């Protein structure tokens, strides 16, 4: 199998940069901004998130089915990426720079709009990436390149407001959202356009004729996929719990909200630097063993945050570097590469390439875990009696709740996720056997077609 050109990897991955740049503040800064600055109650914000995810039960598999069945001169993935771009830009703008007096209705409408845009964008985009190569290790290069672009986007989302804080002395959640939202509106159309123009969409895919219900049944019978998606969901709940709490922990427990952007920058610099290591490690010991290493690193390092308190901001740095390093393999690089391998198994069993249907299920799982984790975090804060906002009087018990939810609680999910993926069966050798069987069947079908036409 020929290696993909570096230029192909670069331009394909480039589209993920503005996506990650905009979605990072949605997870980290939006909860605090809309509860503290816009006055939306914690529990109401969490409830809106759950309601939006219920809608995804319909839209995600529908988008996967539509993308797999799209027929156009531009391919079956690219048209949807193009169409999703302006919807995503408008939704981000309305959430990041809301008009004065905007409340829960405004938040709910544009959260739903953003969810639909993410569905339209990411399911075809990720399916497109899975189809760029059929090689076990090349797929790690594809997801590794995309992960590095995504981390770069998250870094830009911090460096821009970080520079504003350092040079002009202005900071806070609202400033971050305004600066990042404006930057995203400039970068997103440029990056997406370059990806669509420079990267070809593979054309040698099988036509999808399996009915939806039969296809879903086949997908459910795919044991490695179930194992992978369950491990990813459980582990990602842990990560999703920490994401909205990051700012609450730094602002209220450590007393350093204006410096939060610096620590987040270190986290993503560490993640960015770690991606080549995780790609290398996956090639040496196998993807699922490397994935387990990331799980255990997060599980055993994260509780050390519990030792920190008022004035300990810079003592957070070594823990952040370690968790960021583990996140470089845990969150995107390894599971997405493994996901392409389980799609091969489905192709062998069904006779069709139905990548987008699998990515729709994955997309729903990813968004559902983000909502579940985020809701657990916000409901947990409410349960401990924590009150957001600069004027809130939170005592030791409330601050203990923030620290426990952020530092210790997520490790339970990391360990359960590791236990689930422990016996994952698709090794490099097994994946090559699957690809050989698929290619042998394709040759037989081609020869049979030529014989019948003769």
C-alpha cells in the first residue's frame, strides 16, 4: 500500500483546525459564560443540552445514511461538508457573540443549529478520512494528522485571547468567545475550501443497497465496533466531565480565572507534541494497547489535581502536561484509527462500504457522551450547592465539590473504559486478513462481471 502524500494529509487535516478551534470554547467557556454572564441557571443549561442530544437520535443516523447514498459529480462526502460550513459559522457566531438580552431560547435555538451543522460536517468528513487509505498504519497517520490540526485549532483558540490578555490586559470568558468567534469566521471558509479543492474523494467504493434496518442489525453484530464504541463512550464521559469544570476549577478553587488561558495552552501544546508519539507507539505495540496506555495515564494522574488549592495555579502545570500528553492519543488519534478497522470488518460482512453509517453512530456517541459528561458536571455542581458567578459565596464544601468532580470522579470512567477495551481483537495481522478477504472478493466480482459482459 502506497503511503499517502504529506500534502494530502495536510490539506485533509486542515479542515479540522477551525472546527476544533470553535468547538473547544463551546465545551470550556460557553457553560461559564452563559451561566455567569448571561444568567442562565446551571440545571437549565444542562437540560437544554440533553434535549438537543435527543434530537440527534434522528439526525445522526439519517445523515450517515444520506451521505452513504449521495451521488454527485463532486462525490458523496464533499457536498455535505460544504453545505454544513455556513450553518456552523452562523451558529457559532450567535452563541459566541449573542445580542444583548439573549436568554435560554436564543441559547437553545443556536445550540440545536450547531448540533445539526456538526452532524452534517463531521460524519461525512470523518468517513472521507477513513476511505483515504485501507492500510492499518496509514490510517493512524490520517487520524494523527487530523488530531494535530484539531489540537492546533484549540491552541489558536487560546493563543489569540492569551495574547490579548498579555498585551492589552483584557480577559475573561466573554472576551475569549468574542476573539475566537471572529477568528473562526475568517479561518473556517479558507481551511474547508482548501481541503475540498486539494484532496480527492476516493471513487472506488461499493454501492450501498443494504436496507437501513438490516444494516443497523449488521452493525450491532459487529463485536469489535460495539467494544470500541462502548470504551470510547465511557472514557469520553470522564473527559467530558472535566471540560466544563476546567474553568470553574481554575477560577474558583485556584483563584486564577484570568490565567486559565495559559494553562489550557500548555495542555494543548502537550497534546500536540504527543500525537507523533502515539502514532509511533500504535505501530510498535498495536493500537488498542497504546489506547490502554492513554486510559491508564489519565486515570492515575488526574486525581493529583485534588491536592491543589488557592494560589496553587502553577503547581497545576506538571499534572496538566501529563494529562495533555495522554489526551493526544486518547481523544482522537487512536480510537478514530481503530474505528476505520472495524468498518473494514463490516465491509467484509455486508459487502458494502458504509463508513458514514458507522461514523453517524460514532458521532451520536461522541455528542451524547459530551452531553452526559457535561450534564453530570453541571448537575454535580448544583448538588454540592455551588453557585457560579463572581459574587457567589462558595464555602469549603462547595469548592471541595468542584475539586472532587474535576479531579477524582472522571478516573472511574477511564478505568471502566480501559476494562472494556482490554480484549479488543483487531490487531494489525487481523486487519490485513480482513483487507485481503475484501480485495479477493472484489477481484472475483470484477472477473465475474467481465466474464458475463463477454
